[in-house]
C-alpha cells in the first residue's frame, strides 16, 4: 500500500468542471441534434440527487455502450426511430469498441513482464505478470465488458459521452488494485479477455456474456498450471463483471480446470437481460425488450436465455466473495442476489456498496477499501493437505 499512496501523493489532483466539454448525439424527431453533457461529478463522486440518475424514479438518464441513445423524457417514438435505436444498441453486442491500455504497472514502480498465452480454444491472450519475490500465491485478474486489464478511460472521449449521463463519467484505473495485491504478498497475472484490449479477435468479434469468454478464464488457469515458475503456486481469482460471469461459465464448462483454485473474488457480475432492460426503460422503451433480443440474435446468434449468468453461478465450486453497488442505476440488486443464492458452496459472502448509484464505484471499491477482499484471499489461499479442497 505504501508505494500506491506515495504515487497518488505525487499527482496533481484537479476536479473536473461540472459542465463537461464533451458532447453526445441525441436522436429525436427524425434528426440528430447536438447536446452538451452535464457530468455532475467531482473527482470520483457520482451524482446522487433525486431525479438525476436514479432510473427507479422513472427518470430516463442512461446512455452506455455502442449506439445507446439518451432521452430527456419518455416521448413518443416513431417505429423508424425505435428501429434505429434498438439496432444501434444491438450492434454493441456484435462489435465491441476496444478500450486502450493507458496505464501500466511501471507507472507505480512495479516490475512486470508482458505475457501471452492461449485461451482454451487457442485465441491469443495478452497480459501482465507482476512477480512478488518469495511468494507462492497467485491472483489471476480479468475485467468488465468494454474494459481492459488496465481499466476504462471514461474521462476521455468517446467513452465519456457514452457513460457520463449514468454517473459513470470518471476514469477507472485497475493498476492500483495490482499494487495493493503485490504489496500484500501476491503475484498477479492480469489479462485481457478476447475482443478486448490487446488480446486476439475471435467469434466474429461478438460479446457472448461469458459463453466464449469462459475459454479465456480456463486458459489463464491452464497457463498458470503449465508455467514452470507458476505451476506450484496457490491460485485465487479476481474476476470483474463480464470476467465474473465468464468465470461462472467456465466452472460449468471446464470444472476440472479449477481444481487448483482456492477462492474467487467477483465484483458486480450481471445478467445481460437485466442490464438491457434497465437501459431500455431509461429511454422509454422498456416494453421493447423482446424486439431487442431478436436483433441481438440476428447479430450474434445468442439470445438472453443462453446468456444465463444466474444459472452458471450454480456451478461455482470455490469460496466466493461477491460485491455490488446496491443502487446501481444500470442493474437491479435482485440480479446479483439471485446469483449469490444460486452459488452452492456454503463459504460465500455478498457485500453491498452503499451511498452511490455509479457502477464504476463498485469497480473502484477494492482500491478504496481492500481489507475485506484481502482477508478473503488470505483466509482461503492456504495450500490444502493431501489434496483436500479448501472450504469443503
């Protein structure tokens, strides 16, 4: 933690203007007009005043992901407009914009190696290995949809315009997470999922909500078990959002791969149907969820029923720590609660993050309050005797 605090202290901290200079385009009355974004953030604090970004109050405020359209109110849409909105939104499932890696462990004085290894089906995955000399413990980390191992530059365009209206217009830098893990005595392997970051393209570029990405999770564990310097290490997983759902799916598809894994920390897994419904509700199109599903099936061949993260959670086989922003405007607490209830192991915890509606705050929770997650890793990353699994 000391290296991280020294790095942060050396930075010049400034607060962004309330009126962001970025813009987004709103489709309305058959034409496109330019409208300024009101960011409403200061540092990493998301707006929480009633009516600003709380979808549960019926205020349509969300714009996120490829092709989503911001609306000022629940207006009457023409079928042509609806078709354009749903089509552009669905395009985000077939061609995910890649985020750049803007940060590296070197910024924080961490020695690291650039590594490449194959997914279960041979897709090349790129990552960092951050060694902790003298440690025999390894944490393998992945990331949410649209992010990379280094985070998401949501303070920059075009990502800012896509996310600021939902209270998520600030940067997420994941490298401080790796600093904390390193200083707690863990080796770290952080990698980009397929079709993200610097990893290879696969499956026509589509995002499958974990079906194909599960092969990447399995590949990361297999890489650790085959590497001469890593194969004898005790393994824990730090799987975020899409990475968490992909881990659940991998435990269903490839259960034998996870025999050496001792535990899982999984922030904010989400079901595709839930997050899409919330976003459509935000623009007054909540009743068109079936039309939207038809469009993603046309683009990807995969409907919501197949993207069943809740069902996959029933195959989790290791002690699991979930955490989630309770009032996240992009999801609903019942979604992650159902996943938690479905996890069959008795050593499990669900922690709710209060006082914010910004999903990005959930991704930053570890670097703000890492103690519960570090305690989880410490408790379960103990080498069992005679092959017995921890927590069974």
